[in-house]
């Protein structure tokens, strides 16, 4: 029996991917990601999150047109033709389940998607910069739901590198096209018992 990835390994190994191979993702895997999302913690257990899974290439192309990618390295950070996501999970908040809020529910659900995707060998990118009005029309999202975020998915065609953060949070690409992502050091963010 193969050894499954440790949750901690997934949490520290996962990086955002913006360049993808064009291999399709099976429906069973996509359903697994949504199942992990649906079981995430939910405030008052109201469960306002719903999901539109996009795996049809024509619809995926329309979704892509509604997204804005990697502001720090735009337009270089935009996935090029032949490197675009092959699937998306669009996270909705159902106002009939919870009138306002729900963003923390969506964030918990999305993190479950990202970690499960990584465990399945997939790359992912959580996008909040979305033309929600246009995407709602493309996906026929009903009035009582609003788009929170989009998770882009595919098998990674890049391997971003973690860097110790110096003075800037800005990520960058080097001459070989490798993405370098600065992160604060553990000792700079951890405080025991008091600040």
C-alpha cells in the first residue's frame, strides 16, 4: 500500500502554480476536491459554500478570460496558451444559507481544496481577482449565490521556490522562468503565551 502524504508535508510543500500541463483531471479527482471542501469547518455549521466545477475546455476558456493573475509579475505571470488551467472550482456563497459573510467558510473550504489537490499531485492557484459579474453569466450562477473565489487546477508545469523574506513580499521570476516566493521566517511570526 502506498504511503499517503502527511498533512504537514502538504501544508509546507504546497505552492501556488500558474503554469499547467494540459492533461485532463478525472471527474473522480475533482469530486474528491469538492468533498474535502464541503467537510471543512463552517461557522455555526451553516454551510453556505457551493461549488461549480469546470472541466469542459470551452467553458474553462471563458472562465480564464474573467481572471486576473499574479499582479507582481504581470503580464509575465499570466499563464500562456498551452499552460493554462485545465479545470476550475468556483466557490460560491449561497445567501439563502447565510445572508452575509461566509468568507471564512470559503477560505477553510479552499484550503482543503488546495491541500487535497497537492496530495493528488495537482497544482493550484487561488484567485480572488475575478470579474464576478461576467463569470456569473458564463456559469449561470443564480441571483441568491455570489462568487467568492476561483481555484485554478492542473498538473504543475513549474516548481516555485521558497525564499526567506528580506524587505519585500514581492515574488519574482529569474532568468530561467523559476518563480521565487518570499515567506516570513517562523521565528518572526511565532509568539508563545504573550506577544
